[in-house]
C-alpha cells in the first residue's frame, strides 16, 4: 500500500504526530511524509492539521478539496482537549472540505501546546474580567496543553494507525 503523510503544523505539534506516524509505518509503504506536496499519489492519505478557528488550517482545507476518489484519514491537534464532542465538531467542519467520492476513515485528535501569545491574550482578558470563570478555565487549559502531545498521545496515534491499516 502506498501511504502519504501530509500535514500543516503551526507550532510543531502536528509535525510531532506526523513524525511518529512515519516511524510506525513500514518504510516500503511510505511514499511521502511532509508538508503539502504537489503530485503525490497514494492509496491512503494520512492528513494532519492544527486547529484553526474550529477547523483545519486553510492550507489543509485546500489540499483536501483537491482530492477525489481517495482514502483519507485525518489527524489533528487542538489547544483545547479532552472533549470527544469538541473533536467531533472539528472533524465535522473538516469533512466539509472533503469530496464525497473519498473514503473517510476515523480521525485522530489530541491536545497540543499553544503559542505563548495565547496565554498573554487570556491573561489580559482575565485582568479586565477577573470574575470570568471561562477565562480562568482557558488559562488552566493553556497550562494543561503545554505538555502535549505527550507519550500517551504518541502511543494513541500508533494505535490509531494500527486500526487504520487494519481496515
């Protein structure tokens, strides 16, 4: 099977996952692993993105929109984690960029660290709104996300890949 791992990574989180997939894949099956290629043909596309406004990055959206008649499995990182409902909502938005002629396999999501500027923005909001519980939760989530993707996330993406390859 010819497999391409295609990703867009803003802070390095999605690249960490892509590198883990590359290590776990049989080398003879891997035809590409890297950012948005032109002209790569594969039987299976493992497509990774960071979460941008509740969906995939614009670059990944454009790449997905060009695929037809392919088998696609999406993996992604999101600053807010721990909620399957949140991840499913992101996946539903990502799927709007995928032509219905493609076979879409189950996705993989995990939390990923956020840029420092996000914390600065949250702290400024907290100063202006000290009683806002949602802002305090966002700050706590920022700190929780700082260690992700972690070893558990890497083990989980390897298991996800095993399940994808078994389909």
